[in-house]
């Protein structure tokens, strides 16, 4: 059996996706600041930035220059993207 260490940013991605799924971070809401997220997850801002960048590349989060990071509705063209599909509920797909 091989034990694989997960990068801190990957763990943060999973936690943010879970908070989106649970409604704690609703669609079209502004995420807490990088500093607040760093305190929430007890990490530096570096893995927070990495996680937000990855979430942004999948269309889950939109980074607005000077306006923070926002949870966005999932674009239909990205529905087949595995990291995105985990965040989308059946109801959202059917809407």
C-alpha cells in the first residue's frame, strides 16, 4: 500500500468545494478574503492563492481584480470537467 501526501492547496480546494456544496459559500457570494481563509484553514496565504487559482481555472470561483473572489454558477461547457462535476448537484444540472 502506498500512502500519498496531499498538498495543502489540494486539501483547501476540497474544503472550499465542500463549503460550496453545503451552501456555506453560496453561488454568487463573495468568498472570505485570502487573509480570512488563511486563518480559517490555519495556513499561510500561499496555499490559499494556489487553491483559488485552481478553482478559478475550473470556473468555480471568479477572481475580480480589487473585488475579491466570488463563487460562480457552473458554466455548461465545463460540466464534464471532473473537479467541477463534484460541486454540481443534480438539481443545478437540470435547471
